[in-house]
């Protein structure tokens, strides 16, 4: 299948683009500022540039477009709300309109941050209620995709963890680096998520592409873990002493008003669709990463 993956210089896009190529698809990634090199075919495009996007989509005529590109950091979006709107909303509008013209299956990567993050257990039928600039921009983009593209999937991801390979950076990449250097780290004990391993998220997208799944789907792991608990699991998988990890409250963070306490997902739908992926504990991914060295 001909597939376009935006944000292929990022954490998720790179992993997905690589996996699709390995599975025999004709996948092409896009990037904006990354220097490469890339282990898959790429095109450089700024997705805010309507003319450039139009040319690319018309040239590739992809059967599926996986839109991973975004300004994806909560604090960065809060500091630069105009940039969040341009990269997350305008770029999505442009891409979605061209995707609709060629009838491509459009998969939009969204986030738990479209909810208020107060009580968690967010399900697919819950209405978005964003409280920060990032969440607002992603919720706006979701609506645009739903209104513009007929065969579309809103794939909301929870915190993606695990080893990346030179593209993007997960929360556990930084943590692992600190533990390897014998440094102490502090992690929030009252910020809870449903972390999902990068390998699981990647395999999920490969299957969703193949089966042309549409609608809304929440992608999260089966466990509800604080960042602190996630950190302890990572340390155990790699055999690092746990005493280097200390727990603090999210209330100690200067920007804590933008940080959600409970962004956990209800993953019933995922576990029904793909029991093997939806029930995979986070330890399995960490242990596989550690075994690879
Ligand atoms: N990572 C997570 O834990 C997580 C959790 C929930 C949802 N998500 C969602 O999943 C998606 C992927 O996240 P990620 O962590 O992989 O992101 P990331 O590592 O921050 O990568 C962002 C990507 O977007 C590209 N990009 C940004 N603005 C662009 C523009 N105007 N034109 C072209 N490319 C642009 C970047 O290109 P350059 O670097 O080349 O400039 C980069 O490839 C995002 O939609 C995010 O909202 C991620």
C-alpha cells in the first residue's frame, strides 16, 4: 500500500514509517527540520505550506495518510499558543482537505490531553474538554479531520514510552540516560497515565492501516501508572538501583496548572479489537528493550 507518514523525524512517525517499510508497504515519511539520515524514503515539507502539501499529496496519491506531525509538548504549546495552532490545526486542515480529495484513509494521531485530565478513565465516547493550549489545538484538529475526511480514524495515544532510535525522545529515554549515569531523578507520584510501549503503538498502527479502521480509538497500556511507578519499572527491567528515583508531587512543578493529574484511558475497545496488544504490560517492552542492549 502507498502510505504517507508525517512527522517521520519524530518519536512515533519514525518507528511507524520503518515498520511499514519492513512490512512491505511503500511508505514515505515527511520531516521539517531534522537533519537525518533516515532509514526510509522521506520528503521535506512544512505542513503549514498549502502549496507544497498539495503538490506532495498529488504526486504520491497515498492510499493512507498517517498524520503524526505536531508540536507535541504541553509546555511548549502553552508558551507559543499561536505556533500550536499553526502546526497542529492549520497543518491538519491543509492535509485533511487534500487527503479527502484523493480518498485516502486518514489516521490522525491525537492525545489524552483533549480531556480535562481530572478523573481519568477517559473513553472514546467522552466529549473532549481540553484545559491547555496543546489539548485545545489537538481537539480542534480532531474536529477538522472528522468533518473533512470520510474514512478517518482519530487515534488518541497515551504516554508513549520505550527506547527510540535517534528520532524524537520519549520520557523514558531521558530517564534511562540519567540512570545509566548514576544520577538521581525525581518523578511525579500523582500524575497518572496509561503508558504504552512504542513497539506496541507501532504494531497497532500497522494493523489499523491494514484493516482500514475508522472512528475513534484510545491507545494506552493496560496499567494505570504514575510517572514514578513507570520509572521504577524501567529501573527494574534494566537492573538499575531504584533508590536513584525519588517521588515528588506534580504540585512542585512551576507550570503545574497545565499538567493533568489523571490522563488514563479506558482501553476496553482496544483490548476487544487487539487483545494481545491491549493487554501487553509495560514491563514486557522495557525488558525487550533492555535485552537488546
Ligand atoms: N509521544 C507521546 O507520548 C504522545 C502521546 C500522545 C499523543 N502523541 C501524538 O502522537 C504524534 C507523534 O508524537 P511524537 O512524540 O512522535 O512527536 P515528536 O517526536 O515531537 O515529533 C514531531 C514531528 O512533527 C514534525 N513537525 C512538527 N511541525 C511540523 C510542520 N509544520 N511541518 C512538518 N513537520 C512538522 C517534526 O518534524 P521536525 O522534527 O523534522 O521539525 C517531527 O517529525 C503527535 O501528534 C502527538 O500529539 C504523542
